[in-house]
C-alpha cells in the first residue's frame, strides 16, 4: 500500500478518481474492522472574511462546508463520543462499525456561533477541547495574537530571546504567509518562558499591547455550558494556556493538565476524561507529558498526528486525528474517511 503515499496533489487526483468511478460506494459495503476508529480534528468554522488578520490556517471549514460534512458523516458513519467509547470498552462491547468522533481544538466562539447550530440541526455530537485560561476572558489565543502582530509589522524585525540562543528574523520582503508560519514554528519549538519573551518583543516592535476583535474570541463559560447541557457537546481539556506541554517543567506541566481538568469539572459539574495536546505534533508531547496526563485522571488523549486508530494497538494517550482543512474538497473528504491511513 506504499503506492497510496502520494503528495497532496496526487492524493487529490486519486480521491477524485475513487469518488467519480463509484469505487468508494463499493468500499462502504465491505465488512469493516470493529476496532477501527476515525477521529476528525477541527479548529474553527467561519464564513469567508476579507482581510482576515489572524491565523487563516485555523479555519477548518465554512458553515456550508461543515454542514455538508456533518450530514455526510451522519449518513455514512456511526458518530460517537469519547464517553460512549469509554462505556463500550468498560462493558466489553465492540465499537459500532465505521465509528467516528468529531473534535474541535482551542475554544473559539465560532464553535458556538456556527458549528454548534449545525450539530443541533443534525443531532450530531462533537468533543470540544478548550484551553481554560481563555474561556470567559478577553484574551486572544497567543498563536492568533502572534499572527496579528506579524501582519502589523512595518519593518524588518529580529527576535532574540536569549543572548546565546536562537534568533529569528522577520523580513518585510518575505511572503507574509510564509513569514507568519515560520515565526509560529520558531515559537513552538522554544521554551515556554522564551516564547513569552519573544511575544513581548513582537508587541514592542508593533507597539500594540492589546486588541479587541470579533474575529478572534474565545467562548464564554455560558456558551460552553449551553453546549454541554444539550448533551451534544462533550467538553475536554486543551490544557490551561495552550502551552506546548513538552517544553514545561514538571510543576507547570502538572498545573496545565490538572487544573484545566478541575476547572472544567467545577464549571460544568461534570467529568472531563479526555485531553488534546496543544499543537499536538510529534514534539508537543513526550513520555513525561503522557505520564502526567495519565496521573491527572484522563482516560484518553489525542494528538494532531494523522492516521487511523486501531483500538488495542493505538495507545489511548496517543490517539491520531485526521485534519479537516478549508481547502479539502468533498471528494477528498469522502476518500480520506475511507482510507484514513493513506489519503489524509
């Protein structure tokens, strides 16, 4: 099956062929492994906005795209929650065939404004992983704030967080999107303390200390509670401050994973059994992080690494997710769900 490990363009072409020839329809009729579990990862659902000053890559779908996707999932898959997954495993029951879980990271208010009404319309469940420091506050998520600051730069800038450490240069002649994403990558690989220093330097360069924007706001606790009380939304932890957990010392790591869970349980009078690693790439967690998550009492943890989960083989604390992006066409979405190991 190495044949299927194509680049993006070839995956799109193959996905289109599989759909247009009717092959995917035949695949859906085949017997499936009851241990297979697909988990989808979304961030934001928003209408198209001109001159968007924040991280456009976090917009996973427009409302119309998301509605089509939810409707398709409900018609062709068994949509479950992590709570249901835990119940089935405790009772020794198999997963329903073609099981799938929808997840959202961060806690932007568009999750409530645009995604939640669609979930209600189709009686569809989803899990929302929230960073509790931001919920109910006026703070902009640090990564979105960085994008905003980069977009406001007027001259070449160097970020130097330590006299002997790495420097990062932001050049005005660079492609803006490339510059922004390179800056984010740099900030995600340095220590938590250095990241905060770097953001302070960016703020000094732009001379903006804060901004209010309807296009980058976290949900209120009232929004979270309304979704949770509907029983369509399961609320999980995305840590407290959206720090990269592998960059933290043991005390701060424990605070991020334990306190976020306690806050959610207190606010909702409910359990919180699942965590999503902030950023979630291969360097965002390590054995120490996984152990801290286990000790905090979580049953499951999800990464941002793509692929198919096979229960009994995939670690409950390293679950994979398929990324849903705004550029994904309907045929690619269909093919990705049928061949999650190869066409994500």
